C-alpha cells in the first residue's frame, strides 16, 4: 500500500514517513511544500511531491495519483494566524479530500484536533475558536464524502519519546500524547481496515497501540 | 410573511428592514447584537431580537421561532480580521441555517459575495482569500440543506442612492451596486417564490428590480 502524507514535513509527518518506510507492506510519498525539505524523505527511500496546499486542486490530484491512502497531518496549527487556519486547516484539508476522490484514492485518514464538536467551539477561547471551527468543518466535510475515512483526535501533542502505549476510544479523558505515538497510531489505522468509518480520541495510556487500534 | 434579518444593523440590513416594514404583506424581526441598536428598528415598528452570532445556536433558534423566512446579511466583511471571518461569515452563517431548520423556518436568503467559486479562491489576493473561502463553504453548506434557499451574489457595494434598476443573472459582468438596491433585490426575492433554489449575481443595470428578479 502506498500512502500520501500531506504535511509530511511536520513532526508527526516525519515520524510517520519513517515508520511507513520501516514497514514491510507500506511505502510513503511525502507531500511537501519546498524542494529543500526533500532530502530527509529521500534518505528514507520515500518518494516526494512538492505541492502548495494553497494552490490548485489539480496539483494535489497529480500528487495523489497511484497511491492507495492519504493521510492529512498538515496543520497551520493553533498558533499561526487565522488566515492560514482558513487556508490550510479548512480549505487545504477539503481540497485534499476532493483530490483523493478525483485521483481514485479510497482511503483517507484525518488527523483532527482533540475535540471538534459544536460544544468545543462554543467553549473555546476567542483566539482558539477559529482553529476549532476550521477543524470542525473539515471533519464534517470528510464525514459527508464517500471516502473510507478515519478521523483521529489526538490529545495535547508532546515531543516526548513514544511509549508505544495509548488509550483510544470515542471519548477519553483529556491528556497528552507524544507525536511519535500518534504516528504509530496512524500506521496501525492504515493497516487495519476495521478503523474505516470510525473516529476516536487518543492519549497516552496502558494499551499497546496495535491493541488499542484494533479494539476500537 | 415575517422575516428574520440576521445582520440587521448593517447598511443593507437597515435598508431592508425599512423596505419590509413599508411593504403591505411583510413584517421584519431584526436580529441585532446590542440593545442600543434597537431604537432604529423599533421606530420602524419592527421587532428585534438580541443575539450574538458567536454564541449558542439555541439563542438563534429562539430568535427564529415564528418567522417564515431568514435573510443572512451579516458579515464581518472582507476588512475585519480573518478570525471574525471564520466565526461570523462561516460558522455564524451555518449556525443560522441550523437554527432555521430547528425553528421550522423553510425559506433562507443568503447574501453572499460576488464570486465564491473555487476559481475565485485561487485567484484572490492572500489577504482576501480567507474571506472567499468562508463565503464559499457557507454557500456550499446552504446548497446541501433542504432549506428553500436563494443565494444572492452582489457586485461591489456602494452607498449611492438606489436606482431601482439592476442586471441579475447566474453570471454578469463585475460591477458596482448600491446597498439600497441590494435590499430591494432581497425584498423581491422574498416575495417571488420563483427564486427558490436559484443563485445569481447582481450589479447596477437597466432592468427594474422586479423584472430582473422575476425573470431569473
């Protein structure tokens, strides 16, 4: 299975491409914004595609041709300006869904934020709310597509080393989770079709990542 | 027919409430943000409802109870920050659609911007693009509802006196249009059910507003 990783140059993306390249039956194509980001991925034996998510959908379609799954882990993040939130977290995300549909990519894994429900918008601080709105509607759009999708809602991301153990369920207590573990959760999600049509929150916990993902 | 005007305190909204109150078979309920905005509407004999579009959907549902149509002419405008664009032009708009559905309001008229197609996003300047994205997805959401909707795409708005004459069609040449004429276009849209399910661009032109709207 070949996987297009949108946002490959982010911290989760870099872990994920490495994990995919280390896996027997998976291959990664890293979607990146700049040529100078490519060497990390080439060193891992991964393909790259240079695409600006603010550009034409056609360019994303081109990059998505021939892959079996698309992972969206790009993010302006909650700390960039709300203009980029609109262009990347909302519009960029939905463009990748359209591109997946047009390129015939059936499988789509979205890395969302921990809580994107209406209640989370209403209770968010004024500065954080636009980010939650963007993720809310990106998730909503994905649910309305015919893509075989999974929506992952990770807790507060840290740069700690992964432990290989998490708690995953429709709702879990708010908590932290290392980006390295999130990458492994994504990989297990990709290889287990039982996750199709599901969405779940994930934080650090006691279950092995494989067990946590397969028992969803 | 009673009409809830969301964004009544804006310039188009003020013209519209006046036109509605002057009309034999229409009555306005002005949705406003602050108590001190109410006197203008009360002087016209219109009802008011004080609701913050960034607040709970339930408050909008309450304000929409008992009306027959909802007009969305609120707008952070392209010149406020992109945070308000996300909260008002996208999320606020969609919340009013949900509220209309929950309150049993069947008719919904959206005042969009002149061009909200994908091409318009891609060709917009970096500062304008987030606004076009917000309006694009608000329009998209409305098309996906079961509301009896009309989407009006006015040209560049001016404060000139209305002429009572416009050009309206699915696509027209880019041009200006006085806010006063847009308000009259909305009123004619409300009273002519032939506009249900349609969307059109409108600029100043040669046709009387009634003729332009009824010949769509």
